[in-house]
């Protein structure tokens, strides 16, 4: 009996040794070969269980081959789903060689787990940082459908990821899912790191796209304003700014919107912010540099409407001191806008010589660049109106001419020009205005856009809303 047990032990051990050595030598095995190794270890276990007296050298030999099995056990778990075999087996396979985690933990990649886990935590922290920043921007104003979808999806994905990483039930569910996908246990940590990095990548991409999303909201707001949907226009402009608080165009456009509905304090705030933001405009581009410089005129106008003339003068002078662009027509337009308004401010401050100088510069620009007269809605009459007042003492021979040009070019809806226009009409005793030789007559404001292009209108003038 003892002899037969010893023979059985020797036979079971020999088969186990042979299979384990093959496991050590082969880089890849089949699921059938993997199962044979585990069943051989089972057989050896049952034989040893019947033999109470096992020689020391046999125990040592078994231990050595068990160590080899543990070391290369990841090759078994890579091809065999141990959990499904445990459920299907008639006996309770609860020995260590049926434990997938036990067999997988000796994989060479596991030596890097001490790096992978901190990396996962770091990547997860970055992910949460992006999530908080993105959601905060969408929530800072009342979110619309797009904002709600973005917030919901981001939160859902993040919560799901947190559940699988930090709750026991979540960990078990993830492990089961990875097992079904036939992802070896020794790659689970790497897989989780990969998932976290994918989330970081997605949130990073969304973060980088925020300026584009902001510009989309800006366009929606501008479309709403054209449809006279002022409330929606303001909401979409504010969403654009909340998503990208460096969007210069959004500040400019919202300032213009508030100016049109005569909320000048709000307009002033957003024009001021447009001057201190740098996103959305390429100041190396002449057209966009001119758009930026015009904010000085727009902000100056808001101070003028509040009769804060000293402050308006400082803003307008600051704009004139900024370096212009190489685009002559665009630079002429900016200098005209600033000088014409600065002339008005100096007149209100009773600095008539300086008002005369600024207004004369503005008039010279109009005469040298006729294309400026082709844009409807501009304050074309303002420098002439100021000159009509200051020339009484400084240039009396031209007073009538300036008064006529003021009445011809001014628009009753223009707040600054109208105060001069009605004064001149009241004081005038003759409705006939003469033209100085060489000067152009009235401007035809009915020209088409194509006609304006034929006159060389720069792009930033074609696309801009008229400023009143």
C-alpha cells in the first residue's frame, strides 16, 4: 500500500514537473496546456493528501516547482478564465493554483505597479481638476441644452469611473468585465490607468475646444440680436464669456449690444474688458488689430454719454498713442474714429484749439480716404459739426462750410451729431449750402456691399456693425 502510494506520488510529481518546466520554457501556451498543468497540480495534491509521510526532498522539490508555477502563472491566466472553470467544476477548486490573482502577481509588468498606481492617482486628480473647471464655466450662467448635455455626460463618466476605482462593488464589477474581455489580471492596473488617461485626454480636448465653443455661442447671440431677440442674445453672449473669459470678440459684441439698448454702464464694462483681454483676436493681423483699437473709441463714447469728458479724453488719447497697423485704410479709419470723438470731447472741455486740431485731422482723413465715406451709420458729420462751433473764432471764413457739411452728413439718430444738427438748423437763415470746389457732395448711403468692396473697403469694415 505504501509502495503504491509512493509510486503514485512519484508519477504525479514527474508529470507536474514536466508540465511546469514546459510552462517555464514556452512564452505562450494554449488553454488546453494551461488546464493540464492545473489538473496535474490537483492530482499531486490529492496523492499527497493520502500520504502522511512525505520525504523532505520531495516536499522541497514540490516547493521549487510551485515557485516556478507562481512565477510564470500569468501565462496561464492569459489564456484561461479560471473563474468560469471554478464555477463549472464538480469540486470546489479553492486551492492557490486556481487563484487568478495569485498566479498573475509575479508577471514582470507587476514590478511597475508601484509607479502605475501613483500615476493613476495623479491622472485622476488632473481629470477631476478639468471636470471642475469645465462644469464651473458652464454653470456660471444658466446652461442651455448643450451645456446641460456636457455637464451630464462629464459627471456621469466621472462618477462611473470613481465607482469602479473606489468602491468594492465597483472594483468587482470592473474585474468581472475585464475578465469577460479576456484582459489578463496582470494588466488590470495598466488598463485602469489607460481608462483614466483616456478621460484626461477627453477632458483636455474639451478644455482646448472651449474657445471654439465660446465663439459658437457668440455667433448664436449675434444671430439672436439680428432677430431682435435681445434676451436670448444677452444670454448667449454671457455663455460665450463664461466658457472663455478671454474672448475679446464676445466682450466687444456684448458691449455693442448693451450700447444699442442704451445700457451704457454695462456697455462700458464690457468694452473695458475687451481692452484687457487677448483671446479671439490676432493682433498681428491688421484687420483684427484695428478691431481691437476701435474699443478705445467705443469705451470713450460711453464716458462721453455719461458726461465724463476728462476720462473720455484719457481713453481716446491712449488709443491714438497705440501703434497702428501697416494697413493704411484701416489705420485711417481708426484714427478718424478716435480724432473725431476726441475733437468733440475737447470742445465740451472748452479746449477749442485742441478740438480744432483733432477735428481737422479727422476731416483730412475723410478727404484723403473717400472710402471712409462709403460706410453708412458712421459719425461722418461729427468733426464738421465741432468745427462749425470752434471756427467761429479760429476760422470764421469756413464756419458756413462746416455748418453745411454738418447738416448734410449728420444723422438725427446719432446722439452726438444730433445736438449740433438741430442747433444749426435753428440758427440757419438759409437752407442752401454751397460746396467748396474740390469737395464731394452728399454721401449716398444706399450703396450695396459689392459697391463698397469695389471702393476697397477693408474686411473689418465690411463685417462690423455700424457704430452710432
